[in-house]
C-alpha cells in the first residue's frame, strides 16, 4: 500500500529524490529503465496465427471442410484441393482484414491519448501521459486528467472527481497536510491524487509517486481486460440481416439439393453443389468489410484532424442535421489579440499603445500577474485570453515569468464560470495587493472607485458601460481589471472580492477563421443547421455569427437568462428559430441539445470544458477540442478536433457521409452478385436444366469476386456531392425498399447475362461448355459490376480511373479467371471446357452487358435527377 499520505510533502520529495525544479534528463532515463512507461498492461493480444485459426470456427467454413473430407473419401482430390485452397485464402484475407483494422484503431487511440504538464530541467513542459515517470512534478488545472498517482505539494482550492475509483460522484476537496493513520481509506487520502481521476476545480502541483500498474487503478486493471470493442449499430444490423439471409439461402439450397437428388444426381454431387451454393450466396464478408472500411475511413479522417474515438460515430455523422458549435477557437482563429485599452477615462487603440504611460503599464503589469499563461520557446501554454495578455506584455517590454518572480503570488482564487472572476494576491514592493479580473458587469458591482492619472476618483459606471457596449458591437471581448489592498496573513475567499478600485478594460478580438464562412455555407447547403452557443455577450456573439453567416436576423439570438424563462416545451417550439445562444452556462447546452433531439434531429455538440461533458454525452456526436479541450471533455466526446476548427466538423460530416455511402455500395455489390447466382441456379433447377455451375466454380466465384472488389468499393475516394444531399433520417434503414429493389434489378441483369451465356453453351450440345460459359460470365460480370456499385452517379462522372483499388481488384480477378480458363492443369481442377474464340468473346460481351445497362440508366436518369 502507498503510504506517502502519512509523510509531509517535503519528506515525500526527499524520499523520491526530486526537487521543485523537476527531474533532469539523466535521472529520467535512469528511472525509465527502472519503472518503464506509465501505462496499464493490456491482456495478451491474439497473435496472427490465433486470428487465422479462429477463421475456421465459422459455421460455413466447417461445412466446407466437411465437404472437402467427403470429397477426398470419394476420391475427388481435385475438389478437395480447391476447397482447402479457397478456405485457406479466405482465412488469410480475414486475418489480414482483422490485423489491419486493429492497427488502424490502435493508432486512433494513440492520437487521442491524454497529455500531462510536468516540470523538468527547470522548465514547464507538456508530454504524453505515458511518458510520466515516478518523481515527476505535475501541474494540474481544472479539467485535467490525473495521469499517475501523486502526492500534493501545493494546492489552490483543488477539487477532484475520483468516481472512477471510489464510486462517489461528488468532488473531493484536497489538501497538502500529512494524514496520520495506517489504514486510511482511498477516499480519505485527501493529500493524494490518483490516476484516472480528474480535476474539477482549482489547481495544484504534485509529485508522482506511482505509475502504470503500480497505481491504485493498476490494482484493478484486470477489469479492463474484460472490456471488448462493441460492434457498431451498422454491424449489429448487418449481423442480424446476415443471419436471416443465411436461413433463407439455406432453405433454397435445401430445395435445390432435394430437386437435384430427385432428378437422379448422386447424393454426394447434390450435397456438394448445395453446400457450394450456400457458401457462394451467403455474404459472410459483410461484417468484416464494414469493420475494415470504417477503420480505414477513420484513419483517413484522423489525418484531416478529425479523430473519431468511437466507430459508431462515423455512422451517425451522415445523419447530423444540427451542429451546436462554440464560437471561440472553433469558428474563430483562437488567437486573441488585444485591440484596445480603456484607461484613465480614454480608449487607447493598439497602434497608440505607449510603454511610457504609467497607468497603461500598471494595467498590463496587473494583467500578467493575475494570469496563469506562459510563453516558453515560442510555445504558448494557457487560456487564449490570458495568452493575449502575455503577448500584450511583450509590447510593453514585460516578461511574465520575471514579473511573477519579482511580484510573488501568495494566494489565489481561480476563475470559475459561475463567479466570472479570478483573483490573485501578490507582493508588490512592500505592499500586498489583491488583483481581480473578470466580466465587467460583475466587477462594476464590486468597485468603490476608479484610478486615474489624478488619483482615485468616483467611478462613472454609465460611461464605462457605454464604452463596453461599443467594444462589444465591434466583436471585441472585454476584461475588466480592479484591485484592493490585502492583509497577507488573512485567508482569501470569494467574500473578499469587493470594495475594489477599478483600473481599466482590456478589449481583444478573436477574429473569425477565413474558412468558417465557407464551412457554414456548405452546412446550410447540406441541410444542416449551424447554431452558435457561447458564453460571450449577445452583441459580440451576434457580430461574429453575422460575419460567418450563422445569424441573419437579430431576433434569432437570445441570452441565457431568456433561456431560463422558457419551459422545455416552449424551447422546443422556438428552437428552430434560434441561431445564437449567448451568455449561456454549460447546463443550458443540455436543454438545447434535447430540444433539437425531440424534434427528431441528430445533433453534434462541441465543447472543451469539464462542465461540457454532460452535453457532449447527451449529443448524438460529442465533439471535443483537441487543442483547448480538457481531457474530461475529450473522454466524453465521440470525436476530437485536432485543430479546433469548425470546418473540420463539416469535413468530418462529409467524410462520414461518404464512408457510409461506400459501405452501402459494398453491401449492394455483394448482395446483387449473390442474388444473381441464386437466380441462375433456381432457374436451371425449376426448368430441369443441367446444373449451371460445378461446386468448384461457386467456390472460385466466392473467393475472387467477393472480398477484394467489395473492399475496393469501400475505399472509393471522397464524393463531394454527398454534401448536396439532405441528412439521412435518424431511423432510416440501410436496407430499405429502394435499396432492395436496386439489388434485385441489378442482380437480375447479371443473372440474365449468365443465363444467355448458359443457353448459348447448351446449344452446342456440350453441358461442360455451357457450364464453363455460365461460370465465366457470372464471374466476370460480377467483377465488372464493381464499377456499377462505386457510386450513385455513372463512372464517367466520378472517373473510370479515380479508384485505383477498384481497378486492381478487377484486373486481379480477370487475371485469375483467364488463368483458370486457359491453363490446362487449372482447367482440369476447376472443371472447365476449352472455349472457342467466339465463345470467349461472347462471354466478355455478355459480362459487360449489365455495366452498359446500369451506366446508361445512371447517365439518363440518375445524373439528371441529381
């Protein structure tokens, strides 16, 4: 048991051999070798061999193996060999797909892994949480995940949620002081921090005492091994559909088996044919193809800054009809820059900033002291608003680190969204001052005077509020600064934030991203309603919303207090006519999401703070900010934006729609091809014609024309036209009537071509020639049909050569088919006759007939309709 809670922070530091300057590189390397990385040991992953062997557990594969054994027993060794080759190659493909999907998902998890702020070599750094080592000095702020067990050495009203360990949902107020006792419960070790918990309030400095499997959560890591990746809703639906389809096909195969036996075929031949037809007709690759297309699609999205944490999110992306987006950093550049100051009763423009002006310099100095942001090696760390103040300091030749060292901070009240204030107590040349910054309306309610160049005077609230309104109309964000004397020996609490002297205003702007207006326009064209939700003033929010195209009419903007006056039913009635929500609290976000959802919409919600987590979970797609977002927000979200950009959400929706469309096209390809095969066999059986395919033909068709072309269709390049369509309905079915009709019609044309080839072969009087022509036509027409299934549009619109994978799949299939049709040993194994030039040309012409018919239809009707 970790007993560091019994020792003082100084003793703990001594035991761990570390100072407040943190570990140096030599010590880090030494400890890395001793302790390893900060990660939980996962259960043993299946080897490639284990995955390969698991492919043989499939019911249909077991039937095939049984058929191979029977064939060998009856002396049909060629059939045995072919069946085993087909089974092995199918298993290899399944193994490759599984490993590829697993690698893609692992890389996605790595992209969204948490980070930690540490002090090493005397510098504050941001590192991956797995790099944290025992003895590291951790810096923690509200919203941070705690990545290792640690002993607190400094605490500023720190509160931590430890529900992942203790089950208690309420945050725990932490302390620095040692705790006596030997058997102190986990929840009572208030000077300790535990991996897996997160900071909900305040900030702290702590020293890491345990990492990885040595942490408290490491003790229960075995519970994690039982957690499995859930199937997506689409996979569940396809599994259910596949089982029903399999039953229908098995019944048809049973009927065909009975008919063939009744007509005098041997029992074994009838059985082999029925089994082969079942294997060829049942699209067993459905679920694995969905997995690999989703995994590869999400990997591609990750490269475009949209990290999908949960696979089901890709399916939901195509249905999004409302995006509730934050303003700051998402629609804007997230690069706040100070534009104006209000000091000494005057507005000072950026170009007029004067470091010689004492009041200006005093305001900037206080803005750096009541501030936690830093710039190290040109890397900005901290809240964008505070970073803007640090950058302002550079204009006045003020370095925030030197300033904070000179004017030491002795107490603080961190900012929180309810109070809308932050206060620090600093020693300033023999005096102690409390510096307070925050929203102007809150500051003005607590001030008793105003500092001017002529001393402290009575405050003119009306003129200050007027200036503030003018700033807001220009889209500027305003921070007010005030101060008062403070007795250092006293405790600091929120009641002290009163009787302040007003110093001035700092007005800054975070301008809209250049691409935001284009993205918003694209949203609207795609039938998606963009909504802005922000904590800023209504006037400021409206100014930005108008610039990017979200707001057309001022009546479409409301504030949080107006929202409070609406019942849930009233909000539901009005929600479609509101485009901007200003001055809202995180609680309001949940109400807005629910109102849209109750209207039947699929909602995406962005968020970055701890308090945004419930709204992110409530939304159909929670979108966390990768740069400014807290780890709590990222954990609650389905998707993380690596660049915090609204356009990336729109790109993700477009990609999600495209991926879903590709999966749908892959499924159509499989089902229509399999339907054609069943139609041909049923036709021949019902009319008492010779069997059109040998069992080995069906096995070859299943191997060559299923998986590779289907995966190739799933990798179709992004289709920009998907954003010209309306979103899919929340409950729309993939396998709807229109889809089923297309499958049957396209399957019919493939079957028709095959039957024409079959009858041409029968007219020669040679059933082997007829069977060969039917086999070759069905096989080739299915390969060609892959081009039909690439898009709703004709291939001439999307580009014949735009999908290299579809071309490769077709060429490989065509090559294998020709090897079987032309090489004597293979001809014997695959039971095919030698075709004349005319017969071979006829096979090729008939195989391309469905392509011509479908492409003509798309050119005349589908493209015109679009």
